[in-house]
């Protein structure tokens, strides 16, 4: 059996859809942080069948929780201090996301004015549908890959 040690201070992202941990690792730019990251993929789960887990040994404030909620609001985040879980964060779809996705409407002002923030608002929580603040272009959060602005 595989044994991955506990972390002393940091956070654990649990209930990640199986096979998505590496995508989340890159989308959150965890490779740019100066911290230890453990990735457990395809672990058994009573709730999900199979799941991925990310253990990150750095302060939770280094993570944009809204981006994680946008990627998958079913992920849970356990905050660890001194080797103990001190907080469990339940995620929700963020009402507003800034510079996470990019508007693909060629007539949108953001395609002309490069300095403008890419701002999207949650239009329909059931369909996970977002709308561009400037042109009202719809974006479905259910896409498999997210077009990050960076």
C-alpha cells in the first residue's frame, strides 16, 4: 500500500475528479510556488469511486479559492496547521471571476483593449454559465479545459 506522509502546515484538496489533479496543478500554477506538492491520483473513494488528492505544504492564502471553485466546486479543501485539520472549506461557484477565463468574442472590447481585466459574472448557477461583463458573451464552466488568460 502506498503511504504519503502527513503535512505539517498547508492544505489538502480532496474529492478532485479522477485524472484531473495534474490539470489543476498547472491551472493553479502550483509549479511556480516554492513549496512541496504531493499528488495522489486514482485513489479509491467510497463517495466518488476514484478520486485525486493534492497535498500542498504552503499557506492557504497562496491559493485563489475562487479559481478552485470555478474549476470544480465539489472539491473540498482541508486547512492543516501543526499537523491537524483546523478548517474545512466547502467551495461554491464564484459569483464573479476576474482574469481566469478569456472572452472569445472577437467583437468584445477585451480583444482590442489588452489592458482590460477579463470579468465574468455567474449568470446561471444550474448550468454553470458565466457572462462577460462587457459583451454578455456566454461561457460554460462545464468545458473540459479552461482557457486561462496567462
